[in-house]
C-alpha cells in the first residue's frame, strides 16, 4: 500500500499493484485497474518512487 495526499489534504492509501497509469495534467491523476481515478498532490515522480519502495518491501518478505 502507498500513502498519498488528496488535493484537499486528506490522506489516501491505495494498493500499488492496482495502478494502471499515472498522469500529470497538471494535477497528478492515478487510474486504477478497477477504473477508479484519484487526483493527488504528490507528483508523478513521487508516486512512482512510492510504488518502487512498496514493491521492494513486498519482495523482501
């Protein structure tokens, strides 16, 4: 799971394995494989880094 911040400042935790795409338009839009979309304050690079860290943690166990 990765921790993100919605535009209104609320915390959002999503499953990094369900991310289909991340767009920068100018806000960061995350689309999950389920079709759900979330707009977050985190940049595309920050989201990608969090996904990489998440995958590394999962593979360590």
